[in-house]
């Protein structure tokens, strides 16, 4: 499998260990860094992996930061990336079976190494249960392509604000 990985300064040690294990296991790895504890911004690393997966350059992605949360938020900004922050096996399994997660986000500060190894294994070997989940997953991508129109429409009809017309939204 072609796997893209990245981490910020709070996640690079786990990332480096995962890179080694996956390389030894015969996977093709793209490692976007970081490689040391010099502070960096997790969005840059989440975007890199999200883009690699969404563009088809990688089959799966794995990202690591202190909590798993920020880097997952970043990866999920990329249309086509479906990143699941996961800290226990059941969610890892469901992220694949129901959500077709293509990026796994891990926490170096909150999750022990043995659990991380299990989560990576589950993430890589568990299939997507197509069927009823396909349409729902497709909707996630569809939204990224249409959200501007949808949001404007909602504002126009006042659904969000309770305003009667767009004019009511303007400051007086
Ligand atoms: C870095 O200190 C930390 O904020 C980052 O790794 C991550 O946990 C953000 O969500």
C-alpha cells in the first residue's frame, strides 16, 4: 500500500516509529515530516497528507500530533480526505467499515504506543463495508463542492438567523 505520513513536533516520534514499521512491512512510504522537536504548525502537515490521499498519490494517510485533533481538523479541510481521530480499536474499525476513513489521526500525548500499533493495523487491514454507507460517504465530498451555494441559500431564506429576508441580515 502507498501510505503518506506526517506529524507535528508533538507527534513526530510516533510517526517515525510507524514509518519504520510500515517500511519494514513492505509498504511504500511518503514521509512529509516533521523529523524533530522544533515547533511547527500542525495544519501544514495535515494538509500535506490530506492532499496526498485526496489526489490519489497515496492510498492511505496517517497523521500524528499531540492530541490527534488539530492535525485531523486540518486533513479534513481537504476535499476528499476523510480523517478519523482515533484512540481505541472499535472506532478504528468503524472508521473504516462505515466511513471509509482514508486518513488516521493519532495522539502521541494521550495514546500509548501499543494501542497505536493496534490502531494502525486495524486501519490498514479493515475494509469499507460498501452498501448503505457509500451514499453517505459520497455526501461528505459533495458538500465540499456545493457548500457555498447551500450556505448562501440558507442565509437567503433566513433559516440560520431567523431573518425574514437577506436585508434583515445587514447592519442598520
Ligand atoms: C502542539 O503543542 C499541540 O497543540 C498539537 O500537537 C496538537 O495537539 C493540536 O491539536
